[in-house]
C-alpha cells in the first residue's frame, strides 16, 4: 500500500481544506512544532482507511475542528497495480458516511456492492490491504505510543498480528476443509465396513494361521528385547554410579586445587607482611624525631614575629598608613593638575572671546551684503515685469499691419510693436541671478548668526570652567595639608623624607617574619603528617599480618580432606597442622607452605584415580552392547542413550506384537470381503487418517505457531543487521520462546530482555524491527501478499542523543532508495533538515496549513 494523495477538511487542526500530494515523494519529513497537527495527518490516513483513530477509537466526531459542522477525509492510495479512493465524512452529531472507489481508466468507479456503506467499506479495505487496523499500525504507520509494541508487547498480540500480516488464516480454512474431507472418508469407510460385515461372512483358516504365527513371532521378539532391556538397565545403574564417582572426584580435585592455591597465596602474603614490619618501626622512630625538631623551630619563628609586630605595628596598621601616604601623594598631584587646569581654561576663555569678536564682525558684513542683494533683486523684478508686458503686447498684435483695428480699443494701429524675445530672456536671467545672490547672502547671514551664538556660548562655558578649576585647586590644597599633618603625627611629629619607602621597609621585614612562621608551620604539619602516615602504615602492616594469620588458621581444610576420603577411601591424605604447632606466625608460614605442596600432589593422585574410573565406566558400555540380541545394532557410545534406544525399540516391538495379534483376530471378520471392497475400505480409512492428521497439524498450536516462530526468528535475524548499524555494532536481536532479547556485544555478548533498553535504545531496536518487517513480509507470507510500499515513523527521535540521531538519520537517508515511501514525523530540526523533502505543518489561529519544501530554497503549496 502506498498513499497517493490526502485531502482533509475540518479534521482536528486543519479547518480549511489541505491537499497533500505523495505521488512524487520518496523520503520526506513531516515537520512542525508540537501541537501543530503532524500526527493528525497519520490519524487522517487511519480514519480514512479504517474509520478508527487510536486516541478516540470510533468516536470520530471528537476530531471535528472547533466551529466546523463536519469533517471529511479523502485518501487516494495504490495497492500493486490498482489505485483506490476512500472517502469518509463525520458530522459533529450524526452518522459517518463512507465510500470506496477504484480507478478505471481516468475515472474512479464504485468498488462494488455495499462500497458506499461504512460496514461494506470496512470489509473491502481489509480485503484490499490484507491488513486490519492493528497490523497496519505496526507495519505501515507507526504512531506515537505504538512504535515499540511489536518489540516489547505481549506475545499473543504479536502472534495475532503476524497471522494477519502473513496470511496464516489460510491454514485455519485448510484445517476446516481437511476435517470435512476426513469426516466424509470415515463415513464412507464405516458404511462399507457395515456392508462387509452383513453380506460377506466367512474366514480363511490358512490366512488366520499365518497371522497367528506372525503374532507369536512378534511376541517372542518383544520378550527377548524386554530381557535385554532389563540387563542393560542394571548395567546402566552401575554406569551412573561410576559417573557420580567421577563427578565427585572432579569436584574434590577442584576443591583441593583451590585450597592449595589459597594456602600458597596466604602463606606468601604472611611472609611478605612479616618482613615489612621491622623497617616500618625504624621509619616511625625517625619521623617522631623530625616532628619534635619542627615544633621547636615553629615556636621560635612565632616569637620573633610577635616582637616585631609590637615594635612597628601589624600588617593592617602599616597598610592603613601606606594608604595615607598614597592619599597625600595623590593630593599633591591633584593640586598641580588643578593649577594647570586654571591656567589652561583661562587661555581657552581668551581664545573664545576673540572668536566671538571675529564672528560679530563677520555678521555685520553679511547683513550689509544681504541688504544690497535685496535692493538688486527688487530692480531686477521691475525690469523683468516691463519686459514681460512688452512681450504680451507683441503677442497680441502679432500678424497685424499699420491701419488694422487694435484688438483692445478697435482704433486703427499707427504702428505695430515688435516682439522683443531677447529682452525678455535677458530679464529672466538677470532676475534669476539676483535671486541666487540674495539667497546666498541670506545663507551667509544665517551662518554668521550661528557662529556668533556658538562663540557666545563658548565664552560662557570657558568662564564657568575657570571658576570651577579655581575652586577645585583650593579644595585639593586643603586635602594636601590635612594628609601632611596626619603623616607627621604617625612618624613621631616630623615628616620623613620618604614616608612610603619607610613603610615599605617595615612591611617587607614583617612579611619575611610572617613567611618564616608559615614555612615553619608547614614543615611542622608535614612532619606531623609523616608521623601519622608512618604510624598508620605500621598499624596496617600489623593488622594485615593478623588478618592473613587468621585467614590461614580459619581455612576449612579438614572438610575438604573428609570429602576426598569419601570419594577415594584408599588414598593416603596429608595431615593439617594443629593449633599449638602453628601458634607462631613464622612457623605457620612454613607449615602452610608444606601443606600446599602436599595438596598439589594430592590433585595428581585424584586425577589418576579418575582416569581408572573412566576406563571402568567405558567397559560397562561394552558389556551392555554385548547383551543385545543378535541382529540388533546400536550406533551409540553413551549408556544412557543406549538404554533409551533399547527401551524405545522394545516398546515398539511390543506394540507391533500387539498389532499383529489384533490383526490375526480382525482377519476373521475381513477375509470374506471382496478384494475390491477391501481396497476401497482401506483407501477410505487411509484418506480419513491422512486428513485427520492434516487437520490436527493445521491447528493453531502446531503449524501456525511453528510458522510464527520461524517468521519471528527471521525477523530477529534481519533486524539484527539493521540494529548493528544503528548501534555502532553494539546490539543484535534474538528471539526465543515467544520473546525478543537483545545481545550486547559490549558486555560479552550478554543476552537480556529488550525491556532493559533505554528509551533511545528501544527506539533504535524498534526501528530496526519495523524495517525488517516491512522488508520480509513478502518472503514470509504463505500466500502472495502485497508489498508494504510505505512506512511512517511518528516517535522517538527526541529521545536520541546527538550520536544516535546521526546514525538514525544516516539509516533513514538510505531508505529513500529502497523503493518505498518513507515519512518521518518529527519536531527535531536536525533530522528534518537532512531529508530531501519536508512537509511543514504551520499552526495559526485560523488552523494549520501544510506546505512542501524541496531542498533548501524552493517551496510550493502542498
């Protein structure tokens, strides 16, 4: 199934009609912010196909857009070579309508009878797709909350979905038909047997005698095998006793080997610990002497510091006095700077006054020029007016001659004025030049007035600055005098030549004494730490010695030797030490070392005994083979398997003997029947048995479960290949006893339940399984199935870290070339930007809108 086009109107966030064209899509992202309506597009597809949406079930009216009377969804989709159109519409209150059509040529036609009714459409959709809603949402559309259900859900639901996907319901229909044929064959056989019993009486004695002879022979063979089975059973008991002895010897050898190794290790550890105690005691004595010397040095350094502080003051007092020196120095500098500022600003005031005088003179000149330009402009305007009037008279009499009536007064013209074009043009030019001159003079006056205003403001500002600097100079002089008085008082009434250098000298002396105290204190603490360290090391060595000694004495050696004595009673065993003999740790080391060597030798003796027991056990198998009746061969080398095989043969022979006896008795009732009738009855019986057995094998708990199990194994294998890539080679999937497991290559190929995976890891595993299901459906189905040409993923990308998201994006990018439509529903920009096409869902107060983006630049309406 592959969607071609989707039309939605009044459906959840899509108030206005939206048309989504899937026909030219291969791999795309359905992208938009949370709540914009991305998942609603998948809901629209399942609603169109099945009339069902996961979050509301069949209560579809709940999905009608706010304020809309109804919703309508139309889906065009293809299955194989056919194209279909399904339309559903649900009002806010009332019944849903549905219609299914199929493309015939260039027009859609009704699919068939009842294809315009909801029930008829539902049944037809399931037939066309070959999937119900549950199978569809686990193999084609994987909505939120359903993505991992096929991986981690209940086994019965997983098997039911597989039955739907793989068409295994075919076996149920086959089982029904096989049972019907079997019943018919049984009825025919029973009818013909009744006919034989009623119409063909009589017995052939020779045949009966042969049948009885065969039965006796079979009974004799069964008796012989039963006797052999009993003898082999007795030998098997001895063989199993020998096996238990060998197991006991193996267990004892392992225990002895472990005890010997522990003895050797602990004896070595005790020896090393004892050797380390004496050097540690010497180190402790030296550390104690060093600590005493460091304490004396610290006391001396502290006394010197105390004497110096009492004489010159402490660091804080000297630092405070140093700040006074700094303030005194700054005050002197400030006085000099303030006096320089007074002189500088006085010069600026004089310069500003000169600028004001110059600007005032220029303003007077500019005003004179303006007055002159204004007079010149008035004259030029009068001249232009006269020229203009002359031009108008000339234009009025243009074309008249002397004696013609005047156009104004109608009297004869004495002369005809000429048109002075040159005079008017000259007047215009002089007028324009006069106007430009006046404008230039006006601008010069305006500029000069601004310069005068600026100069006036500069003079006022300079005077204020001079006054402020004079006041500031007086204040700084007062500060300088106050700091000088304070310093003189601090140095005994007289000001030293360089008070700062004297304070620095006292501080350096004080800092040196303080550093001496700190160094002495650090040395004292270091010797104390070393003393503590040496004390702890000696205590730890003594404790370790006591611990290893206690561990040696506490070892359970005697119980191990008692078990060895039970497994090998004739073997001479070493004797452990007594508590009195091992009271001294040094002696204990020697005793433990010797006992470890003795136990190592004991292990070799146990191995030799075990070898002899294994040889004796092998001889019992030879004896059992010798008890078999002539003509019977068993290709086994294990007593248990031999006994089982012989028992099975004995029971089968007994059953054959019973069958032979019953056959001899039944022959009396069948001999009189005609050969043709006997063949027919036999054929009917055989047919009945075959179809009865076939019906049993076709039951759900046999072949269907077997095929489901095989399909799940194949899916796990196919998904593992995907999952290895998605997890950078870490994980694979396996299937066992109805459940999926994950194999962790980073943890020694540990197999554990898929429920132990994290959210992001579950997403990767579910994605791998979903892709495998989509790929393998045609290969696994028992009948021809439509290819799953679409896959929609609507979950999990936000749970992935950056590295896992990159792997998933690479995997999804590869899907585009696998002849299927793949849609990824996500709000993760990094994923949407990587895919070649993006269907972007934008929400607004009016409703959501879907647009298509191809690559980075082009965007057209979807």
